[in-house]
């Protein structure tokens, strides 16, 4: 009888052989693969695709084979199917794709009971929208915050595509109006914005009809109150990319009063201030003639006040003697709370000033004595109204 340790040894050896054969069988299972996948882009409107396949049987060398079925599928960036079929030259609707949109090409081969897939990608052509673009805002001539609502947008666009391997751009079509919109927002204020869809070459709009108008209106009014101006951007976007691409931008500076209106107002205030100064400094017979020169001026929105430096030249009536002085005016836009600070003057003017006015500052009477100041909360200024 054979010793027990030899029997166990033989059984262990047989088990090891079985395990080895099992591992060998797994490592040499049949395998079907796509050995190479070719993808060429001869033009923006076509692709050339192909593939080579290889099969590794359980026994024997691997071999190049033709699959039972091979399907090439082309997807857009949004996974819309652009093509599904066999290898060869494929037409691509490049004009309908976005700027440099990713195109995914997938091939799946079926052989016996096996399947193998491979993917590669290319990109659609570079595209851009060029535009003739302008904005009229506000549309009317009344420059009050209550009228910062209506406007007009003028736009003429064309879609261009860059030629392959070239720096030249060619016009391919006009972008659909549904692909265009204008983003209206306040400079420096996040969240205050409105989106205006573009439906035609000339689009009239009323901001109050769009979501976000209340925040935008509040931003405009706050900016006007704080700094006497509000900067509103009108950005034209085209849906040639995701997110939509910025095509053109217009920057509109809103003011309660224009620069010209402010200049006329400060000149009127300076002239009325000069008249009060001459009431104090002129001789008994008054002055023969007087001239005023404004050197510089600013408007302080928070105080609704003008700060102006100017020169006053006048000729006495009795002796014909000329005198001049210069100084600084600080006064509210409605003509109240005004002061004039004497800075320098001719010998005659300085002598008159020291004789008749105490100190360097002259407290001014209201410059519009027949007007009552009235505050309109919708305006950035206190505008006088006639009694």
C-alpha cells in the first residue's frame, strides 16, 4: 500500500496543474478589437472614417478580420446624431453647428459574439458673427429717470466661417434672429440686468416688460442719486457658442441733465453771483460794464451743488476805472445756500472788498428769489418751480 503522504502529494500536484490550465484558458480567451481607427477631415463639411479589426482566437495566431457589422455614428456636442452608417466619406452639416463645436465619431464592430467600440473627435469650423450695431436709449429726448425705459436697437448681422487652413473669413448666412439677444446691465452692480430678444433689424423695447427690470431701475436711480450718472451696457450676444458669444457692446451714460444743460445752469448761477458781488463793490453810480470768465466747475451730486471758480472784471461808471477779482462759488443747483470765497483781486477790487465785506466769504442771498425749490423724488436734482 502506498504511503499516505505520497497520495496527498500526488493530489496536490494534480490540483496545481488544474489551476494552471484554468488560468491559461482565461488568458487565451477569444478577443475581438478595433486595432486602428482612422478619422480625417478633408473639409469642414465632410469626414473620412475607417477602421481595421483584429481577432484573437482561443488557439492559433491573431488575424485581421472584417466584422459582421460595423456602424459609424457621428454626434454633435449635444449628442444629436449627425450620421449613422458605414465607413467612407461622411457629409457633415457644419453650417448648422456652433463655433468650434466638438464632433464625436464612434465606431462599433460586431464579430461573432463579440463587440468592440472606439471613439475619436474633431471640431467644427471657427465661426463668428459680425454686426453693425447701435442703441438709442432713452428713445425720447426727456432725460428723466421715469423715461429711462424705452429704447431702440439697430442691428444687421452676418455669420462668417473661417476657411480651412486659412486666415480668410467667408460669409455663410445671416444668423437667425432667434440666436441673438441683448444683455442690458448696470456697470458695477451685479444682478441688475435685463435680457432683450432680438426679433428684427430694428427692435423697439420697453424695459419694464422684462424680468429684472425693477432691479435695473433701482440701480439706475441709485447711481444717479449717488454720482449724477449711471452707466448702462447693452451687450449683443449670438448663440454660436455655449455660452453665447459677445459680438458687440454699447455703453450708454445716463445723466439727469446733460453736460450742456449743466454748463448753462452754472453760467446762470455765476452771473447772478457776480451781480450780487457788484451790488456790494460798485460805486454809487454802479458799473458801466462787466465780464465773467468761468475757469472750471464741477457738480456734486450728493449735495446737489455746483463748485465753480471764476473771474469778474468790471468798469466803474464814474471814473471808468477797471477792477477784477477771482474766487470760488459753492451753491445749490436751486440757487440757495450759496457762498463766494474771495481769492485774489486787483488793488481797487481788494480795497473795495475789504471796505465793504467782512472776511473772505460772502454769504449770498438766494440767486433765484422768485423761485421756490421743490424736490422731486424721481429726479436727482432739486428743480425750482415758479410760484
